[in-house]
């Protein structure tokens, strides 16, 4: 009880914004069971309308896949957020993906962190859908309040609010 009472994160709320422009999808609708069955955690997905990807929230880049198809950031609240660029894109070996950040970089919500060649990914991967999951959501540290939106704009549309339990 005292740990929670004196935690630096208690009663803090963090808004998470769209990381791409396009159609917001429920994570359950992603055509990949790793995401749709929430094996990697709670989340959402965006079917992008352009190739710009932005930081969904302030944080620090904690993971960049060698093939550039996935990156993760740790937020100031402690959420560990993974953004997976397209489906079955690991085999592209980074082709069609330009990362604008490096490991350990601090980012702010709305900052452009990657550009993707949507046409290239459409032709060479199974899907352009971009899942975003909170990989530490299974630890039950956060409450999520999801927005009811369909079309989203990168860095502008709030998709959920997270707060520490």
C-alpha cells in the first residue's frame, strides 16, 4: 500500500496518440495471431494511409530490430510500447524502412521517427498494417481508457489514456 502511495508514477496519466495516419483497428482484427490473440500485450493497429510514423508519446527508444521492422520505446509512465511496421516485414531486411532515430534517443509525442515506402511494403510483405502493443501490459500496472475513433492523424488523434494502478 505504501509503495503505491509514494510511487512517483501514482496518479499520473499519459495520453498516447496515433503513430500513423489511417484507419484505427482493434488489435483483435490484425491478421496475425501473435497480435490478434494479444500474445505480445494489449494494443491497437493502424492501416496507414501514408508512410510517416511518429512517436505516440514521450519516451526513450529501447529497442530497434536489426531489420528495422520493429522498434520500442519506454514512456515516462513506464509503458513499454512496441511498434511493428507491417506484417512479415522482417524478411525485407530493412528495405522500404527509413528510421530517423537511434537506440537510446529521447523522443517526444508527434516526432517523426520513421518513414516507410508503403508501395514497397504492400508489394513485398503480407500487410501494411502497423500494430502497436504495450508489451508490459500483462504486468497489470496500467489502466487503459480507449478512445472511440476510426480515422486517425499521426501525432494528433489521441487513441488511449494510460494511468498507473
